[in-house]
C-alpha cells in the first residue's frame, strides 16, 4: 500500500450492501478487507441504529478488527458502546462532545482518541476546547453522500487545518487519487465513506 492509504480513514455505510443477497455477510467481508489494509482507521458510523442495535453490531466488528492491527476501530455517536466493549477510540458529533465536556468530562478521560466533525474554523476551535484529538472537516468536494451540496474546497481545508494544533482529515468526495492535494493543504489525511465500501 502507498503512504496515501496509511493516511486514509474509512467510514462505514452498510446500506451500500442492502441490495446484495446477504447484506450482512457482504458488509462484514468488506470490513475484513478494510482492516487488512494499511489504513489509519475504520469508523463504524451507522447512524440509523439505536444504541442496542449499534452495540450488537460493534461487538461483531470488534471481532473482525482483531488485536494488534495498524488499522484501528473507532466507534461513532455512542460513547456507551465504546465503554461497554472496552474500545478506547470514539467519534462523536460535536453537540454530543460539547455536552459530555460540560456535564461528564470524566467520561472523556477514558478514551485515548476522541474525534468529531466540523464545518467551520469556529467549530474546529470549539472542538479543540472540548478535548477533541482529531477532526473530520468537510465536505471538501461534492459527494454522492450529499448530492447537490457544493464542496468547500481545498483552500477551506487548509484554513481549518491551520486553525488548530490537532490532526484534521478532509471528508467528502475523497479518493486515493486526491490524497496528494489533500495532504498539500496541511491536513493529516482524508476520509472515505461510500468509496471505502468499494476499496
């Protein structure tokens, strides 16, 4: 794998496989592939699931991720799930991160890695104040996940990356072929959602 792949974070979207004969099997097969690659991490997103459903899925994915791989598993949205499964990395929507920082800051101390997504330099500064250790910033290009929404562009990514002292990963329309220009902005790397389901 190239160094560009080691700066990529995959974000899951199991709905990509809903038209398959066995969607769950196809999704897990793709996860096995992702964890075998030289990626930075895999974020188990799956926003449509309630906590109990997400926890059951995350437990299975933890088994697929295994131990000692370079590619890390990061849970999304539910710190409770990460705590229950002993996973030390979580990606939280900014409003959830702010709420935890204000009401239960001790819970964040249990995580080695806490990420969030931002859409402005002001969001980025707030995220740092709340204890984020990395950021997703987007969308950079127009993307199939949000059709019709114009990308914010590379200059905007450079501005966000330069406004904070933690790693920033561009998201939205990212491909391995675009990683060179993403990295030239000063970003730490890029994130792929729909594209990662085809890697």
